[in-house]
């Protein structure tokens, strides 16, 4: 997807929910950021071992500027999820996939 396609998808999924607040007291409008591609770490467990792999996603929202939760979207635009990370982390880690933009935002 191009940046313009991502912006259009975000616009279409957010236009009716921009003033919706999540449990942290921020609105969807406040959380949205200009989309950019970032690497995240996706962790799975196999045979009792944690395996991490890097995946490129679109960052489309953030809880705050110092870290915390981020709203991410798969490169193909089919799922939104949350990432979590702090200032010292090399890359944020995927928390989980939540379906649409609003579902991910409300899960922050």
C-alpha cells in the first residue's frame, strides 16, 4: 500500500469515531499520527521457546510521544493491532491483532 492508500483507509475507518475516547482518556483524533512504515517484533511460542521475528507494519497511531502503545496496521491493510515499546527499545513488540482501527484504539 502507498501512504495515500493508508491515509484513505484510516480516514474511512476513523471519520465517525474521531471524538471517541479510550480508557486512557485520549480521543482517536489525538492518537492518530501520519502513517509510516516501522519494524516491530512479533513473538510466538514453539515447543516452550519464545521466537521473535521482525515484521514491517504501518504505524498509524500512538498513545504518547515517549512510548507506550502504538496502533499498527499490516502492510496489506487487512488488520490493525497494538504494539508496545519504550524509549530504550530497539523496536516495539506486537501486543496483538484486533481487527479494525477502532477496535485496536479502544484496546489501548
